[in-house]
C-alpha cells in the first residue's frame, strides 16, 4: 500500500516539474519585435496647453499591429508565469506537508 507521504511527495514533484515547464514556456514567448512603426504629426506652429498642435503636417496615425502583438505576448507570458508560481507554491506546500508527516 502506498503511504500518504509518498502520494504527497509525488504531487510535489509533479507540481514542481509543471512549474519548471511553464516557466520555460514563458521564457520562450517572443516579446521583442524588431521595430515599432509609429507615425506622428509634425507641428508647424506653437503647441496648445494640452499638447495638441494648432497646425501641423499629418504624417500618419498611431496604430501599430506590432505593439498589439507585443502586448498580447506579454499578457501570455504573464499568465504562464502566474500558473508556474501557483504550481511552485503547491509543490512547496506539499513538500512542507510531507516533511511534517515524519516516517
């Protein structure tokens, strides 16, 4: 018959291995695009108090799909790291419980 301590130790090992895998996966998420193309307005006159140009040459707009991809990658990385942290916490708790069980 398998002891409760063995079951808890196996759970700790599985949880810690899962954490290691999740952190590795998190580290593999590409978060650095080569460039962030962003167009701007080049002011031709003085600036208004809120930072808006009174007149200027329109060069483009501020949308960047690369920034959207970057933000999505950071969100994905953050969620994976959170799950890895949860797994590590569970593994640590299981190890502590196993240590307290004695022989």
